[in-house]
C-alpha cells in the first residue's frame, strides 16, 4: 500500500533567518517551553540516547534515540528519531490506534537565498484510526491549526532573535 494514501499535514512558513539558525534554535529543546507560550501543540521535548537513556541535546540526536514529547492533547509520549540532518529532523511513534511520522525541514528559500528558511512542518498518520485525520475532517483542521500556532510562534521568536543579534 502506498504511503501517499495516508493522511498528511504539511505546513510551510518562510522565516527570515538562515536554515542553520532556525534548526539550531528549534532543536534547543531546553528553551522550547519558554517560547511555546500560546501554542497548544508541543509543550516540552527531551531526547534520550537509545542505548544509555542519557539526556542529549536535540541538535546531537541520532537515529534510534528516543524523543519524549509533551503535548496538551496526549501528555508525555515517546517516539523514535529516524532522521537528524542539516535539512531534516524527524521522529515516529504511535498511540490510540495510529502511528505518526513527524518531521521538520529547514531549507533555503532558493538556490541564491540562504538567509531565509522555507520551514516545513509535516506529519503523516497510518494505522486503523488514521482516516479520522483525512483533509476534510474536523480533526485534520484542528491538528493543522495546532501546527499553524506552533509555526507562527517559532517564526516570531527566531526573527526577533535574528534582528536583535
């Protein structure tokens, strides 16, 4: 079965800061609770090294590490990191009858403009309850709204930080 048959959310935001700066800021999970003040999506993130359970910085996470995500909707949930490169950071896990693959992309706005970031915030669901998140469903709209709020806060704080430095 093709993965494209599963519900997918893709948000895209242009941030007036380089991809490296956006990535470094977002993956500094120690500060996430300081700037996600109104967002109801992610309230806290912690990374544990898969084999030792030692806490590590998001920027240093590697494939197989465990990410602990605190959201208003689910509380604490564990997922596994499957990618951490200069352009992508992603994790996957599941609960309540569905699995989700969640990722962020940090891309230059264009080949000649690496001072702005095309930030993509994505999630794809699978599992027996995934159809609840099809694009025309209220749950899809609700989750997309949570992504929008998170992305707007990220954009505001990164651009504020960039303009003050």
